[in-house]
């Protein structure tokens, strides 16, 4: 029987790896949405997985977690769970955040060029 040769498989980056890279590339002064990041990472229905990536990887990978908001442009964290810290960090970058945690996506949404 002929011997089968195998070539090293080229593994593709995981969703988590792609999401981390996208989050890392959100520029200063802009925000992205959970769903936007999920779509860019290859699964437009994985917004909750982006939340998990942020929760588990923000500190260890030094991700700019504060630049990620929900699809309405609203800070998703509650008061006492990071809301005020995110509001402060965004304001420090020149991103206007109202008292209820809403950002104008027409102005501050990151729109990367493909």
C-alpha cells in the first residue's frame, strides 16, 4: 500500500483570535459595536461571543474594551459594573457620551476600509 504523506495543516485563526485582533485595531476616538466586531470576525450572529471575548481577554491582551458598545451606541455595562469607567475612558478620547451612556454612532462609529 502506498504510504500517505501528510503536510502540516495551516490552521486558521479562531473566532476569538480574529475578534481580539479587530478589537485591538479600533482607533482612538472611535467605537465599534459587538455585532460589527462579530461580523468582521466571520460570524455576524456572534455578538454575545464578542462579549465573552471582552470579558475573558481584555486585561490579558490589553484590549481597548471601552471602545465597544451595543448596536444602539449605548454603553452596555450597568452602573457599578464598569459603566462610569467606560464613560470616563470614552470621554477622555473625545467621544461624546451623554449621561445615559449613549454615543452618536453617526459621528463616532469606526468604519474600517476593507
